[in-house]
C-alpha cells in the first residue's frame, strides 16, 4: 500500500495557488467554469489543463476527484512536478478548438464528500494518537480502507482509547476552517507535524482540537464525520504500527455486514449475539480435539491394515485420501514390504509408495512410473515417496504399472 512520506521535499506555495485550486477556498463547491489552458494526448488518452479547477488531484494520501468536464467524464486528476493539474478524460478524442474556451466542470459529490469525511477523520484520529504520545509517520486514504502509520508499537487498548477520543471530538461538532499564514507565523500555531511546504502555509483548524498544515478538502464541522472506527492493527517496517480505519458513510455498510453476520451465526448456534464469541471458541476447541482423535484413529487403522496384509507387494486404491499418508508410513515400517497406494481427491489422483527395509525396489523409482500416467509430480526418499497428478481416470492404470515395475 502506498503511503505519503513523513518528510518529503519542500514545495513552495505561491499566493496564486488558491486562485488555481478552487477546492482550497470552498470544498463544497461542485460546479465551476474555467478556460482551457492546454490539451494533450498521453498514452492515447486526452488530458486537459485548466486556468483554475475545483478538481482535487491525488496528494497528501487523499485520492483524486472524479466528475465531468464539458460533458466528458474525468477519471483521474493528477499534479505534475511543476504544479500543473491535469484532468484525464474517459474518451479517446477531444473537441477541436478547446484551448482558450471556457468549459463547465462538475464534481462527483458523493466521492468528494466521502473523501472529506475520511480526511477530516484522519486529522482527528492523528491528533487523538498525538495526545496519547504517538506520532503519525505516513497516511494513505486512497483505498477502500484508510490507514495511518504510527511511530512505535500500538496495542489494541491504546487504539481503542484513541478511537474513543476521536469520536468524542467528532460529536463535539467543532467548527472547521481553512486559512493561510506565512511560514514565519508557523511557530504561533499548535501544529502536531511540521509543514511539508514553505512560503504560504494552508492551515486546517478543527476547533481548538487540532491544527494541521494541509492542502486537502475538509468538512465544515467535525460532526459531519459522523463516526470513526478502527478496524485492525498491523506491524510494519519493524518500528511502526499501521492503523486501519474508516469514517462516516463507510462505517454503516461495514456495521450492517458484521451485524447481519453475527445475527445469522447466533441463530445458527441457537445463541444470543453477545455469546457468539464464547460459543465459537468452544466449538473450535471441540473441533481441534476431534481432529486430534481422528488423526490418532487413522494411524491405528493404518497400522492394523499393514499388519494384516499377507502380500509382499500390496496394491490398494482407497476411498479416504486422508488415510493415504498414514497407510504409507505403516507399510514403510514393515520389513521387505512394497505398498503401492492411490486415492482420488477432487480432480487429482494421489499416489504413495512405501518400501520397507530390505525391499527389492526404491519408492522414488516406482512413483515415477505411476506419475507418468497421471501426469503428475512428486518425490520422496527410497523408503517413502508421494505425488499427485491431474489424470484421475488413469489412477488404476498407474497402480498396475507400478505393480509390474515392482515384480
């Protein structure tokens, strides 16, 4: 997963940035009109650059906006190293004579609002962890699940404390405003991370709870985030912890799915929903015990079958594929015996060859004969070899060919 670096090279912001980037002055603006500055074809797809735009390009861990430009769908927005914002069009051609003409743009509001909820929630969560003495090293909000990478180890108890603090800040309905300051004024603002740009610095302030230098799109009130839920923790780069979370409209579908899943499981187990974890844990313990007992019984059954077989060369096609390796081991422990065993497992043919101490053949040599007929692969030692192939219908013929080779 891509992450934005904690300390990228500094970028100089100019006074004209707000004029070019309409989303910085009004994140709720969904329609605008602007002259086309330039058009071009890149890898067979047309791109448009405008004199000013309300489309947000991928930056700071936040994904790009989509929408429409003059009736053409915009499927990606990116900014180059020179600060130019390019809009990738869905079509293969553009209307002639666009440069210099004004076109109307429309933002996909559902996507924009979702991104605003995630980004604002990330600021609030970052401040919550900061107050619990954990600093953000990287952020990514471009996928279906958002992440922040935190310096040091973060346990579940600490994560839940941060989640609670973040949601209390959300429900406090802190007003959110964005404004610019000169870099000389940065020391007067309570930033939890140093700015990644110089010159004019855009500050996103969430009440008195959080101050961040950020160029992204944000909500008017923390209450619009709705809810923030941490989903899981993962250790990364040995010195950091990745926190997976979602906010706002993404939380409800996740809750519905998990609620319906637990309700269905509770019904299946004839249990109250709150008792499902304990009930499932008990069933897993029972299953582990049953598997252990079944393995023990398979071993005893294999030993009995091997002890009762009178033949020097035993050829068997068995119904239980799980018994095959145990049966091969049992015959391998029988001096002088040669066992040629097969079983079907779905769409594959399984083969196992056992040669007891003093046997007249080697297991690996006999296995090769059978594998050639089932078109399979395998290997092993002189006393025990196993393999499988895709030609299930050739399993009986493979066993007979190995019998002939062992004679």
